[in-house]
C-alpha cells in the first residue's frame, strides 16, 4: 500500500496537467476507499520547491499581464485561462498541505485531498471551455502568486490555513459573482454555468481553511481573531482588495470580527501616503 505522503508527492511532481489531474483523481479516490495509509513515523517532508509544471504558460509578474475585455472570444479565453491557472495551482496547494504537514488528524488529509480532487475537476471544466473557444491552457501568460504564498507559509500549518485558503483563494468568492454577471450579459451561458459551479464549491474549500485554521489556533492556545489580524499585516500586504462577498465569506467560516479586520487592512493599504 502506498503512503498518502508518497501519493501527494507524485501529484505535486507531475508536470503535465492531464497527468496531474488523473493522478489526483486516482489518489483521492484511493484515500476515500482506505487504500492509502498515513504513516505516523514518516520522515519530515522535503523542502518546498516549485511543483511540476508544463513549459507553458510563461510565468510573469502580474503587472505584465495585459487587461482584456470579455467582449471577444480571445478576451473570454484569456479570462478562462487565468482561472484555469488558479485551479491548477490549487490542485498543488491541496496536495502540498497533505504532503507537508505531518502528524495531524485524518480529517485534515481527507479534506485537502478532496479539495485537490475538486480543483482538478474545475481545471478540466475550464480547459474544455478554453478548447471550445479555440485555445488551450498555456496559450496565455500567467503569474505565480498563489504558489509564492504557499512557499512563504511552508514552515507553519497555521499560517498556511490562514493565508492561502482564507486570503488568496477567498478572493475568488469576492470577484466571481461580478464576472458571472458580466459574462451573463455577454450571453456566455456555458462559462456562467462553470463559474457558478466553481463558486459554490469554493465556499466549502475556504470553509475547510477556516476550520483547520481554528483547529491549529486551539491546539497552540492562540486567539484566532488576533492572530489572523497579525498574519494579515505580516504577509498579506497588497493582496486584499474589496469589496468583499460578505455572505459567501460568512458561509466559508469568517466571522464579523475577521471581516472587519479585512476592511481595516484594505483601508490602510488604500490610504494616501
């Protein structure tokens, strides 16, 4: 029987997106069937490094990505490509949480393997839609912001749970409704359907981050609201932009105090020098 940590490492290492998706589905299903064991005596994880990636897309600074409207097939394809790239990164974010953080309850590993499995399905939906528009994953440049934050939080599960699901991935909860509305006005019902599926399921993913963030805080004897504010100030400069999707964030495990902290950080960043 393969260990779950070996399975996660295999998914992380896969460079071809199709192979990464297939391995993710295979290993997540094996874990659900009880066919992967979680060794209590596993050696420490290897230092974090870039996961397997195809030669394209080219990774650039976010400022180098051109702005495109949604009124053309190319503009919609560029938008879909950006979301597909986020979902491909999110597969690796799920598996890295499984691989990197040892000695945790089985539910932690099951949650993040399930998240990776969902993200793989989202990636396929988006890639198939890209192909319907005459494009494919890799045809546009992309950035590496999600994985960079993953590296910054590799030393501490508490920080990872706070900042990757609850800050970066939660950003999708804020911006997706507006994109859905714009695409609906363009008559792109198929893309709207895909984004509505992703938005609905991403609430559960962010909620998993909230749940395990609070678990880590309780284990460490840390007050979660105060620590979240500290982590926002330490790591999240430049990442927060409102308006926030209050209803979705409440469903995803945020409370009113945390939402107020987000507003305060946003206000400080927006203040003139």
